């Protein structure tokens, strides 16, 4: 497992570098073909190619389909490996993308190998969908994920586990991005300020209003994280905009927040507002994960493993499958820490355990 993980990590695959992602995909495809799986390369023009891997080892016809989701791309540029090389130390494997999520991709390959080695018949056909653009919003893979999800009885997501205890993720927040633009009126700040409408002032007042939409108990968050405005210090700013991160636990809270944002009124006389964007991933609500989690917990107990659940504030492709009502279980990937940072690593001893759990799920759902 470490040998394969090292090979995948050394195949650097930043989301926006098509050639690099495709090289990593070719490596993954070759490993699946060694295991007798059918591999389809889904060509993309501007992003890395996606892989659709089909595995079926049963008797007669499959009773349905299971979807396993993973992504080839990472947040690290080519060259990151020189700064943080793949290495093994103190029971951990370190390197860019080890935790998010090449450890999960490795575990999936060994789960398939375990089913073959143990000659365990599968009830359902399994489609492993390895995409190339999850870290940048799944723009080219979203329709593909949703199409496969509609054909599937369940979706298993190999995003990293939550915390060093290896918790599965049974809920995720809805995630969105709102752009608030203000058009004011330019004027000389010293000679003619009364004829100006300051767009920067309007943005500031709007942000003070938006802060009040945060709701800790409901888990709703509104954060203005990028602001631009103005041209010169002595000119009343006629343009300004803010990019706002929005998140919500429940679908109804997501819809209510979106309505509030789209209904914003100007505060300063003469200012004009334009609101664009919105939520791009609905929440993964626990009601679509609960039964699958109980099943996984029962399987883990038979292996003398303790399995717990957690909620996650970030989104994943599991949000897309859950929004369709498909039973979804997330966080089945590697156990470790430090995603998207120089300290990214996986816990080595947990890798075969997680592969065994995934194999058991594939054989019993």
C-alpha cells in the first residue's frame, strides 16, 4: 500500500494542470486494469480526464449499482514535492495529497483486491468514479457524478476521515459564493463630496448588515472574505464589490439565506446593488446518511474497530449525491491530518483497516 501511495503522490496532480492530472490518472487506470476492472477514460478538453472504473465479480446479474467517489486532483502546484517529499516517519506517510485524497484512492484499489483474494461475490456492480476537478468545484464532473448517482443505490465517498479517530462524515454544510456589487457615483472627495455616492461606504454598511445573518445554533455562516473598491484616495469610489462565503446545515436554511441575500436593498441614497452567485452545493443532511452509517458501524464492530461520526463544515462531491436523495456516506478515505498544508499525512496502520471496511461495505450493501 505504501509503495502505491508513494507512486500516486509523486505523480503530482494540481487541478489546473491538465497534463499532470492526466498522468496521475494513467497511473491509477493501469493499477485498476491489473485488477481486472473495466476502465473508461472520459476525455476533457480543459480539465484533467475523469476515470470511470467498473467492477463486477458476482453470479448472474447485479442487483443494482454502488457508486464510489474520489478525485485525482490536489491543491498543490507541480514542484510542491520538492518542498515536502513523500516520506515515511513515525507511523505516518507524509507528502502533498497523501491525506486528500490519494490515501483513499490507494485504499479503494486494495479493497477491490481483497474482495478478489477472498473470493467474495458482490451483490451489485461497483462504479468507481475518479474525477479531476473536485478541488476547484467539480465543474466538468458534476453532471457525470449526478448521472451515476441516479443509477446507484448508494454513494460512498473517499474524502479523508474527520479527525485522527477516523470519524465518518454523516453531514456536510451547503456551500456557496455570493458576489455583491455596488455602483455609486464618482466625485472629488474635497471639492464636491456631496455629489458623490461612495460605493465603498455602501459595501461596508452592507457587510455590517450581513454579519447579523450568522446563526451559531443553526450553523449558518456568512463571511465577506474578499473586498475591492475605489480608485484614488481623493475620488469618491463609484465601484466596489465583495465576495461572500455562505454555508448552511439544512436545505431550508440555505434557501432562506439565499432569499435574504438576493433581496438586499441599498442603504445609501443613489447607490445601486447587484447580487449574483448563490449556493453551488446543497447540504449533505444526516437523514440520507444515517442508515448507511449504522451499517458501517456494525461492520466495523465485527472487525473490532470503533467507528464514530462527525459533521463537516466543508463540502464535497457527497453533497451532490446526497442532494439527490441517494444514501451517501462520506469520510471513508484515509485517516490522518493536515489537509492542504505542509504537514499533510496519513496514519499508516489505519490504511488496511479502512480498505477492509470499504470492501465489507461493497460486499454487503
